[in-house]
C-alpha cells in the first residue's frame, strides 16, 4: 500500500491567486505534484512543463527529481514582467 501525504500547490498573478491542497503518493517529485494540482483549470495560460518551481519560497533546482515531503507547499513561479532593480528604482523615484 502506498503512503499518501498532504501537500499544497500555489500560483499567483497580481490580481488572482490559488492554493490547491491535495494528497499525493510519498516520493512524488515536485513537478508531478504541480501537474496533479491541475492549476491550468484556473490559469489556462500556465505552462507547468517549463515553469520554475519552488518550495516555501526557495527555488527547486531539479523539480523532476526532487521528492516532495508531507506538509510542503509547491510554488509555481511566473516570469517577471519588470526587472527587480528597475522596479526598485521606479519606487525610489516616486517617493522623492
């Protein structure tokens, strides 16, 4: 019998976010967890196969190899629309 563990998958846009809780088999890799969450039903434009993934804010280097642990949250990262340095410069310019 396969042991099941409880995990979450999160994805967010500036105006919308979703967290899905699911049970997966122990030993399931991070990318498979993201696939099983079926986030494309909420975000049809999402490309799970090429998305960068992380666990609790820390990027996972090998999401096709690293197994998830019980209680962890997989985060699906989207591409940045503005360079972070440019965004900080813009905020600083506005506050002056």
